[in-house]
């Protein structure tokens, strides 16, 4: 059942009325259109449903795998349109992580190992930052492969979101002790650009 409005890559949007026509036109569609074709192809058919809110305390998004790709749900109540689009892009990053092959995950882990060896404390977003803090709370946690994979997944999803965000429009790199330094952020974005090149006519760095 592929009801709803058509989105880039033949994906579908349910609940366009909840999001609002301006949000769909100026934020959700342009954000998805900026996604590199290879990312869209890897994810398969995605159906995006916008609802006023989702079940569960403070849940802003959720997704599930389907036989054809992924179903993504977004909570729009009290969320700014730009933030709603970024939450959608973060879901794409989370879904893409689930589709990675083992060598691809290993390459991402190798990238993170270089950052950790250089004592880079900041992260791409709050979720990844909190998982990094949990990973290095003590020696036992630092040796926990499960915590490492959780951190890797969160940092990957956040970086994919920021990568597509940068292809969508000009962005300002936010600074601060909790933020990933610009040089390391650029390294991550270039890593993704080599694997998922921008669509024709789009450039990562202007």
C-alpha cells in the first residue's frame, strides 16, 4: 500500500496535512532530494508518516524495516520544520547503518578509532556525545564491544544526517566543547562522500 504523496526517489509521505504544506514543500522534500542516490538505493522504498506525536515519552521519531525498505514515523507536535527535516535525515542515517555490510562498518570503526586515539572529545550531536561518554565512563565500559557499536551507530547516523544537510543547503559548523571539531567533521563528511557521492549538480563543499 503505497498511498500518500510522492516524495523524491519514489518514496511516499503520509500525514502531509499534519506537517503542513509549507513544511513539506520547503523542508521535507528538499532535504530528501539532497540525499545521494546510492543512499536511497541502499535503503529501498521508504514510507514517511508524519503524526502529531508518537507513543512513548519524548519519542520524536521511529522506524521499522519492511520487505521493501523502511517505514519512518516523525512526531511533528512542537517541532520546528527544519528540525523535523533533520530528524528525518537522522532516521535515514540510522536505517543506513542497518544496511551496512561488515567491511563498511569496520571502515567506520577505523575512522572512529583515529578520532579516539587523538582524544577528540566532541561529537556530531547530543545522542552520539552521550554514548561516547557512556563508552568511556570507566575501563570496563571502554572494553565493552556492545557499547562501542552503539556509539558507532549513533555517530554514523548523526554524520549521515549532517552530510545530507550540507548537500541540501549551506550550514554553519557549531563550535563548543561537546561539538566535533571542524577538521574531524570534514574528515567524516569526506569519508561519506567517497562512498555515497552527491547527486549531479550538488557539492559537499562550495
